[in-house]
């Protein structure tokens, strides 16, 4: 059968396909549902564990089995994402309430990864089983087909607490992210109950219960006054700090110590190592001299990072420095985004609780409707059995006189006595009046004789009375919203009593961390860098003693103050700035440090065109020339920025810088630049007035500097020379009337001053050799 060609607009098709993909990622993978606070993969892992019977009172089972069942039945994605989900739900330092009981190496707070899934074992926590998975057999949630329609899975789990708040959530979708901090179980339960008591309650009143996030790592939230606006709008930044305390020396030989026992939530994992590295950097860069040693003594008992102090150290100033200069103080970005009725929505605290309560009413309605129907069925059956016991002799006579089960059942249901033998006409007459229901007749026919014992008869009557009581209770709950609310609140209070823990994070309005940075004693130093990129600074006396060796062994040499900055202009148009104080101050024969390690400059991807002291180019114009012949002047005030790396100029695609001049006559600059970044002799000239451009093909063009306009650093510039046949600029010279510059071009001496003057944006003259 021939296929049908459908013509469509390509852009419309791509737009529709991308939107479909985005919504799939948003709703089916990355974001949690507001009802149970779980992402699909988390929900499927927990349901698979429930189906495997991994109850809290049963033995652990291999994680690989859990991952396999989840992937094969419910979640057709990579096994690593499923196992990572299982691991995170076990880690009590990431979750407000851990949902999985793990056995084996499930990673650590310091960033150590979990062992492979074939080594670890897991089962459900009691909390998970009783609060997240209970009542699945009572038709409380809808079940939907799995990916290949061979299994059924719950659309949402019947979670009885606001898991979205208790365990928080993190997820990156397409064009949106969610970031919800964890909260204290007991406080959240109190807030839910407060809302059920007063639906007009404000967010501020709810926050009398939920006073703020409760991170499993403890620490401090220090912007309490900003929390109200965050919980009302659902977005904002929470400022968090670790817990640090002074441990005075116990013995004379000991040293005072600062001990960090709780860390910010954002420091979990590799950031602990980064934090220690930052402390070391503070010492190495001489930002502080109060620290003698730092060590990580953390164990399974908790975090313990120890900082040893010098005698008479300024402790308060050092603590403030750690808050300001390291991740001991950090921010947690809040964006309370979740799926509501199939669509992503940012919600505040009250709205999340409202959706949770509505979900709980739905769960309770379906649960008690199921239970009521079950008890009504029991009532019907028990009424039939009680009635049958009262006429048991007649029932036995019917059974003995019937030819088959169908005949006996018809008699019990409709009084049909056709072909049934009775002992007397009275019995036949009584049998014709029977009218049991289908269920009752089935129960009577299955009745065991021992139930006719007197005590069993009393037990049957008691069961019937209990069934009537349950029916009345369930009808009361379903008939009154207030009664249902009381049941939900009672259930929540029971959960709180059994599982709630003490708050770990302190909420306060902390003082802004401020410290006095140690002032640098201003000193003139000599910056030197060899051709391999190793940079250092030495004192002027050492330079004078080794002047000849310095110039013979190094590529860049100039004096500067240790309070200045070094400016690095590169061929891709970047300007990197490095504080002189951050460059190692060493002895002359010390190797120095690769300049790549001191800033953002990357020697593998860019070449230095011009390197200087920031003070030396103040109040001057910088002349830029590119490979494609574009030139401009830029005022150096545009480069006075705090960023370490900025764009010094704008380049066309495929273009790069080949030369930069500082046009002030009072400073020394390189007079010639080539494409490989090598430089010729330095030269100081009194009046720079003319530019000479030399191309790869030997074309020269001389024109006045005044023809180059001043532009912003974000401009491309103007064309300085018309290039033909794919030619490109190779060298740049800046001359004056008083200068005499003779170059060697392919074995021929060329006096640049005697070249004919022309104008910018012309072709130039080819030099014949």
C-alpha cells in the first residue's frame, strides 16, 4: 500500500514536536506532583518495592532487583537514573524524612558515591509503608496502564502528609526548574491542621507552625524576615550558614580551634572539599594569617571540620571572613514549582497545603466509600445468615430434597419449590415464601455446620452489630465534611506522634557578616614571566642584582605595585585581569606559577597579544588591529571593571587580534606583533603619528593615526586596509617623524619612514623582493 505524503510547514512541525517533548519532560520526568510530592521515577520505585513485598519488617533485597523491576514494569529509562533515585531516597542527609532503608554503601555527605546496585540492598521504611503506600487496596487512587500496557501503576500514591514540603524537591525540566527546601514533619502537620480549622488562615499565621525550612544538615537560616514573602510567592533566596564554634585549648601545648559541626545544605557532597580548599586559599593568598591548619575529622557520627588557630587570633573577624569568603554561608534558591492538574505551577505555602487537603478529602472519600460498600455487603450477608440460622431446619430440608445446587439456590432466592421433596406440606409452604438475595443464598450454601453452635451464633450476632456500627461511622464521615476533617486530623496527629523529630535548623535574623581584610603593605615589585607562562613577582633589589639573567630568561618584565593588576589582552578579544597580590612573591630562582592557574586565561585556547600593568595604561587610548584588517582606538577607562575577564573588543567570525598599541608616548609598548604572539624589541617614541600595516603577501600601507576613529570596546572598528586574494594582516607598526625603523623583509632592508604616505582603507603597495 502506497504511503501518503503530508505537506506541512517545517517550523510549525518543529514547534509542535518541541512543545510535546517539553511537556513530556516537565510532567512525566522532572517535576513532582503536588498531590504526593513525588516525581514519576520516585513513585514507581516505591510502588515496585511495595509490589515486591519489601516491607519494613522483611529482609532487605538487592537494589539491582528493585531497579530491574522498576525499569521492566514501570519506568522504561536508564537504570542509573532509577538507582540514583533509590540512593537519594535512602540518604537521610538529603531528605527531611528518608523513604528507603538501605543496607550497604549508599554514599556519604562528603560526596562519596554509592556502591554498585549489585552490592547494596534495600527495603521500605516503616514511615513510607504506613504513610505513603497504605490503602492502595481500597481504591483510593486511579491506576493507569504502564508504558506497554502489560501492567497497572498508580497515577499518584496515597501519601497522607505534604511530602512536597517535608522532603522538598529538586528538578530541571525544559525552560523551568523546581527547588523546594525540606521542612519539619511535625510543623507541617500542625500547619495542615491549622488550615483545616480555619480555611481563611493567612500565610503569616501558617508560619507560626512552619517557621521556615528544616534542613537535614542543620545550620542556620539567617534571613527570617524575608521568609514571609518567599512563602507567599513561592520564590526567593534563603540565606543559610553552617554552625561554627570555638573550642579553647585544653592544654598549654594545644591550640584554640574553630569547629564546624553543621554545614549549609548546599555544601553536601564535593562542596565540602571545595570549602576546605577555599580555606587553604585564604591562607596561601595571605588573606588571613590566623589559621595554622585545617582538617576534616567527619565520621559516621557527624560533621567535624577543625580549623587550628594561631595564638591571639581574631576569632570573630575570622568567622566573618569564613562566612563571606567561603560557602560556609550560602543561598538556597527557592522556586516552589510542581505539577497541578497536569500543568506546572509556582505555589506559595498556603496553596501547597490547600492542594494537599483537597487530595486528602478525595482519598478519604474514596477510602470510606469503599469501606462502606464492603460493610454494606457484610451487613447483607450477616442478615441472611442470622435469618437462616433461625430456620436452619427448613434450610436443611431444602438442601436434602434438592437434586442439585442450582435447584436449592433458586428455592432460597425466589421460593421455587419445583421438584424439591419436602417432609410436609407446611415445609413446602414455608419454603415457597423464602426470598434471600444472591449474596445471602451463596453465604448460606457455604455455611459450615460449626457456625450453628450457640457461641458461634452469638459471635455472628456481635459481628452484625459491629458491622452496623461501622456503617453508621462511615456514613457519618461521608455525610459531613467536618467529621471527615476530624478523621484526617486525627490521622495526621498519630503520624506526628510516631514519626516527628526535633527541628534541626535554627531560624533567625542574623547579622551581616563583615570583616576587616588584612591590609596589604604597598610595595614596588618586578613582574616577570618566562616563555612557558610561569609568572612571579620579585623585589626590586633582587631584580637589580640579577638584571641580566632576568632579561635573558624571561619574556615579560616590568615593574608594578603589589596593589595593582596585571592586564592580559589575548587574540580572541578577551581581557583577563589578575591582582598582583595573587601572583606568588618569590625568590628570583623560584619557578613561579603558571599564569593559567591565577586567572581565567587559558593558554590552550588563546594567545597573549599584550600584557601590561593596569596603572601603565591609565588615561591612554588603546589601538586594536585584527587579522582581517579592522582597527579602532578605545579609551582605557572602558577596561576599569571589577570582573576578572571581560571582552576587550568585538571580533567578526573567524577574525582575531594581531596587535595592540597603547598610544601614549610616555610608556613602552611592543612595536611589532605577529600571528604566533611573538614580539620584537620594545621601543619608546615621542610622537606616534603614522601606522604601517604589513600583510602576509608583502603588501604595505602607511597612513596617519588620525584616520583611525575612537570606538567603544563593543564595536568591531573600521576597515584599515583593503585586502585582496585572501590576504591578511601580519604585522603592525606605529611610527613618528623622529623615529627610524628599518626592518628586514625577506633579506631586504626596508626603511619604514621612507614609505609613501597613503590613506586608510586603500590597497597599499606590494614590496618587490
